[in-house]
């Protein structure tokens, strides 16, 4: 896995915590609200980059699997 930026690390931590607490992945709107993004497309941008760096795998529309090192 490539090195993550500070923001990517924060989002990855949020994804892990959210999944632990709720049993499912957060929506783009949930992520946007948590990080005060004006648009869900910003959250999607970060998830796309996390996926490129192999930190997460998206399964279908909503599910996100966290890749462990």
C-alpha cells in the first residue's frame, strides 16, 4: 500500500470506526458530513484515491472493505 496523506488517514480511521460501531459502511453523505465537505463528490474523490492506494476495496455501490497491512 502506498503512503497515505493526512486526510486519507483520517478518512480511513473514520471508515474503520464507523464500520465497527454500525456494522456497515458509511455513505458518501455520511463521510461528507463528518469532514464538512460541501459535496459528496469530494468524499468520492478521497475514496477513489484510497482505493488506488489499495487501502480500501469498494464492493458494489455502498460496501467498503478496509485492507489490512
